[in-house]
C-alpha cells in the first residue's frame, strides 16, 4: 500500500533512536526557514538527501518517485511567483526569477527533510514518541488505531478497484466516477463493521481504551545527539558565514 | 490542494499553526468527552479516519482529463460534523505527510486550516442551510461537497497570496494569479467530488441495515 512505510521499516537507520532522527529533521527544517536560501537551504537539501540515500541507504528510485509530486507543485508555485498578471497581460515580475529561485531552494530543502524523516522512521514510532512528550493518550491512541486500519482498508480498496477494472468499470469517465462512488460506499460499512468486531474482541478482553505495548527502541545516546548537534551547528555556521 | 513542505515563510507557517490550534484543541476536547462516555466510539472514529485516508489515496477522474483524488471533506462534515473533523483531519493530514509525502510538517498548520477547518465548516453550513430550506438530500449533499471543496481551494489560494504577494499589484494580484491557476484545475474537481459524494450517500442510504448505523455514528461523533 505505502512503499514509504515499507522503506521506513526496512532502511538501515530504522533502529536509530527516534529523538536523534527527529532532532536532525526538525533542526534542519528550522535552518531551512531562517537561513538565506542560497547557500543555506541548498546545503540543507544536499545534507539531508545524502543522509537519506547514503546514511540510511534508502532506494534512490523510491526517493525520486516520492519527490516527484511535491516538485510538480513547486513548479506551478514558482511560475506564479516569477510572473505577474496585470491589465497588459502576463509578464516577468521584477525580481521574480530571484524570488522563484529562493522559493525553489527552500521548498526543495523542506522536501528533502520530510522525505528523510518519512523514509527512515515508521509512523508508529513517531506516535509512540508523541505519547512520551505528552500528547493526550486519546489522540495518539486514535491515531495508532487509524494507522492499523489504514493498511487493511487499503488492501480491500485495491481489491475492489481491480475487480471493477476487470468488469469494465473504468471504461468511461462516468463509469469511473460511479465505480469510485460504489467503492467508497462499500468500503465505509466494511470499515465500520470491522471496527465493531475488533471492539467486541477487545471488550471481551477487558479493554478500557488504552493499549500498552512494550517498545524495544533505545533512547538517544550522548554520542548520537552530539553528532546530530555538530551536523546542525556546522550547517548553521556555513549558512551564516557564506 | 496540499501546500508542500517548505513553501511558506516561517512567520506564515507559525501563524497558521496558531490559527488552527484553537479549533483542533476544541475538537480534541469534544472528542475526549465522547470517548470518556463511550470508549467504543474510538474504533468507529479510527475506521472512519482510515477510510478518509484511503479515499484520498484513490484517483478520481476529472472533466479536464487531469486526475486527482477526492478530499472527503464534504462527506466527513455531513456524517461526523465539523468539530470532530478538525482532529480527524489533522491526523489524516499528518499521515499523508508521513506515508505519502503529500503536504508537509511545517505547512501542516496551513493545510489543517484549509482542509480540516474551513472546508468542513463550509460544507456543514451549506448542508444545514439547504436542508433547512427543504432542498432534496441529493442536492444538499452535492452542494455541500462541491462548495466545501471549493472553499478549501479558495483558502489555499488566499494562504499562498498572503505569503507571496505580487511585487506590483500586491495581495489582490497574487490572489488572481493563484486563484486563476486553481480555478482551471479545481472547479471541475469540485463538481466531480460533489457527484461522487452523491453516489456514495445514495449507495449508503440504500443499504437498509447500515443506514441507521451511519446515523448512530454521526450522532455520537457530534
């Protein structure tokens, strides 16, 4: 269903402490926003891409596939910043190219940070971390249950979609829309039915709305945090001085 | 339309987080109350949230030939009510960023504001108003979904225009630019989503044993 989730579970840095990966990502995101786009944000993009591809050994093909959609959005956004529209028509905005370039550097760096986190850390790890820093249990518990349901429902949806395609359900646009409507309408009762069965099973085991699981993840090490801090510091220093 | 990671300047990103926070917290408080009274509602809500995510990962045909995905904003607002949608929408948007690389972490506040707050409230208002005027259910559902969609995109266009005003014509010029680009692609999508939501609601209400289940769910979620 989600190749990103599979990679997050299988990459080389899967076992690295969450705090280290999260500090690196959020620190770099902050640097992207406060440093000058050139060379600060560009450097962040290089460092984070290298961390994902060489450090965590994420598949470059998957990385590119994930980056494609956001970069499409960026292309549209950058074009609208570079050009201006007035009563005389469309023209190049004054300073538009520079603004578009700065925007591209910032957003590119942001995407590199997001992809690093998404491709090295499973969402379930992050939710466990969220509970530790004091996000209400009701919310994290709901999110964890949702994460659990995602893959089951996605499998069902893909099977329904394939069945519809095999029966010419995608032949015309009108049929496609109808097929999608039927799929959604069949999926929702199934989802609720599954929820009810799961709830019955849990209630039979004395569930009170709190699922406690043992985590084998290690806490952050002094060495790892020092390494992260030095990478962040070096990037910030370079961005300020250059 | 999700705003991508890193697209908004730091002040705007923080500002939209601040704007969204009260709605999400209020939704969280009402969610907590529901869950304390009925812990079993948790599984229904989780299944519905997962359903919204899966729906958003499917492709929807559009009139212009471009393909996009349904947002589920209208459906969710009509069935669950807008208050709970703020929390469910936030979790769904977070998963979209982490599992599909769609949207972003720094732009989460802005995306929550357009997709989990403005869209659902607009859908809900249209739904209530049309039903109050005695419009047929199908018509009310269509306009609730289509206008909820459009208000989401309009909000995104405003957010982008505020962040990147035109050098000469200012905010208004930027709004025309971003709005123009969105109108071409999103107007047909809004109509397609409206039609889709009608098909879904028709099929749902056609399942006799399950129609009341939806009503029960909607009741407990509000």
